């Protein structure tokens, strides 16, 4: 799991950052490298003022990445050269506008699948379009069946039935891609644990964190990005416990060894139901508090 921030609105520089991280991860034995939501070129911000908003939207559209771009071609070549699988979130330039997307690249360099976010939240709707196709996001690989969800797709009232569909499709590794603002710290943790227990799957949390040179990058852009990301990346086992992490406040790669297929019935039935009930109530309360604020 890669916890990082992009080089704001600079796809090429962000790509080089991803390449270095993937190469180092492969040297340390990683076979699946997972980057956060909107890892390239930036998570959509909400500048103050209409003029700034229009200017940012134009800049984002110029930096958005098509599926057949040189950027993804480079990642495909890298995956093949290193014999690794790569999952990365990115802002996709599509035929119907921009999408909040994630791509899964196989160790042969082929694109195994693309998942486009089914539940846009807050100001994402000012910049991005929903996918026009049914997009379940479970893909067969040599590592196992991989599912992908981003941010609020993990909640039923934003994306009804989506997480359950991943479980029914037999996901064995759930890639949970987030951006990670401070007020969502427990929401991210509890939702990941809920998915792990409900779908009997490993959950790989890959969250954005502020880049170490955030201040310098904002000077280059000419405005503040308007948010702060604290991270929270880690790996959660099917019983809802951390196997690695969580890590906060720094750009870092988190490593873990996992068992595929996941152990069956790792929790006794009554304990499983109790955990799911507690996590569901905790999430509901956290989200209600957040919406009231």
C-alpha cells in the first residue's frame, strides 16, 4: 500500500514518483502495489471564488489522463518489467468528461480492468461524471480476485449494494482507495473493517497524505488546495484487525504478506454479527455527526 501525495497537476512528475516507489517496492518483494484515490494528478479541490473554480477546472481537464495515455503505458511497461500488479487511482479523461477512476494492471502489462467511481461526493460533482456502464470492479488475477472501491462507495446510502456485489462476486483482496482528510479517520478505519468481515476479504487501504513539499507546490499553483490529508493506510485481515499499519502523517509504503484465498469462517458466527452490528452503528453515528457539522 502506497501512502503518498501527487505532484499537483503534473502527471509526468507524479508518474516518475510512482515509478520510483513501484521499483523500490518490487525490490522488497511486493507483487501488488496499490496507490490511493486520485493519485495522479490531484484530488479535485474547491477554490474560493468562481473565477478560481473555472481556472482550476480547466487545469484539471488539461492534466486528466486518458486510458491510452503515455502515463498509463509507462505504468503498464513497468508492471511487466517488474512482474508486479499495480492498482492506481487517477483522474481519467473520458469521452463523456472526467472520471474518478482506478486501473488494475496485470504483471503481463495488460490492463485487467478499470473501475470508475459510482458515487461522486461533495465537490467531485463539479468536475467529474459518473460511469455510464455497469462497473462492478472485481477482476481475476494470478494473485486472486481483486475488488476496488473508492471513498464513499463503501457506504450503502451513497452506493447501494456496491460493496455487497463485490462480496457476492468473490473478491479476495479489496482495494480501498481514499484521500483521507482528518475528519474521516475513523470512518475510513471502520468502513474497511466492516468490508473485511462482511466480505471475508483482505482489505488494502491506500490513502493520500499531504506531500512533503505541499507548501512549495501551492506556491507554484498560486492558491491553496484547501484541504489536508493525513493518510491512514494499512492492511486489515478478514477478522477486521490490522495486519499492517495504520500509518499517518508521512509518505510511506506499507508491506504485508496475506493468505489467498482468505481463511474461511475466521470469526465465529455470533462474534461476526456482533462486530458488524457495532461497526454499522459506529459508522452511522460518525456520518450523522459529520453531516450535522
